């Protein structure tokens, strides 16, 4: 039986993934700006997505979640080379990878605490 957290994570994760792709591929003039640093935005977006993926599909027990999101972040950074008003950055990829890993670690901690 799947619990409520898993159900909601599975419902929300595709939206989080889609939001990252869409916001990453928008031209710079159309992208919303939060006022926070770009790297902080990357950490936050990928941590939330990593958390949802890990809670929804139990990737918290494996390395697949962060590796998948890190690879996606790398591809999106490369794609930004050809998008007006955007630029690719190794620091952005590193922030995304850190965020994805953080999200999966937080999911693992949540699951461990819940199962005690």
C-alpha cells in the first residue's frame, strides 16, 4: 500500500521536473526573477525536485536520483548556450547537483525518521 506522502510526491514530481525544464529553456527576458542569486535558485529548485522524486519512487536508497538530475542539469546548461539572454555555467550545474543531492538526503532522513 502506498502512503499519502508517496502519492502526493508522485503527483507533484512531474510538475517540478517540467518547471525546471521550462524555466531553464526560457529566454532570459521571459524568465521570472526572484531576486535571489541564480545558484540559490538552482539549489532550491533541484532540492525540491530531488525530494519529490525520492519520496515518490524510493530513489533515496540509491544514487540514481541525484545522478539523473545532475545529468539533466548538465544538458539544460548546455542548451542555454543557444538561448538568447541565457548563459551556461559550471557553477549553476554544481548548484543544481548539490540541490538534487540535498533533496534526496532530506527525503532519506524523512523516511528514516518516519519509520522509527
